[in-house]
C-alpha cells in the first residue's frame, strides 16, 4: 500500500537514474540550478473505495527541462529523453515502482517550456491511468 506522494518519489528516483539527468527532486523546487532536471507532480485523479482499500486512478505529469542556450545542442540533449523516460517507467512498473499498480499510457508534448522564469526546452510526459492502492485510515 502506498500514497500518491510515494508514487511520485519513486518516479523521481527512476528519473535521476537516467543518463544525463542531473536533478530529480521529490518535490518541485522554487528554483533549479542544474540542468537537465525532472519534476513530477499530480495533475488529476480520483479515489474509489474497494473493500478496505482506497484505490486511486491518477494522471501524473513529469516535466523534463533542458536549459535553453544553444538550440541544436539543447534539442539533441532533450531528445535523449524521448524514449528513455517512457522506457524507464514501463520497465520499472514490475519492480522499482512498487507504489504504482499499473500505468495505462504515457503521452507527451515537446517544445519550449519555462521553470521559475527560466526558458527551457523539453518534454512534458503525462502518465495516464496510474493506479495506486492505499489503506483507508
């Protein structure tokens, strides 16, 4: 049994293990000093009761930010995460992501982004149909 925050922390543990990723804090920081970095947060969801278990069905966002200085280089850096992020999530479902029962799908958008008023380039992944189970207390 695990909470939504447990799921986010486990996702961030997977993100920091990716090649070239420099930061993946458990909670979104006010500012970031090291690029590329990943930030993860809940976007939407619902909870239902299943016997004595609270089952959550969530959409969780993962943003991967690359600092925007030299477009060709930044684009190449950002594109290294196009496959590695979904691959890492799907690979970890049956092991390291013990707080998550299943992930339905992963969608993404790519392009200019910003974080704490700093222009970035990167991906915004949406993990949809993320199922969690937690004890009702």
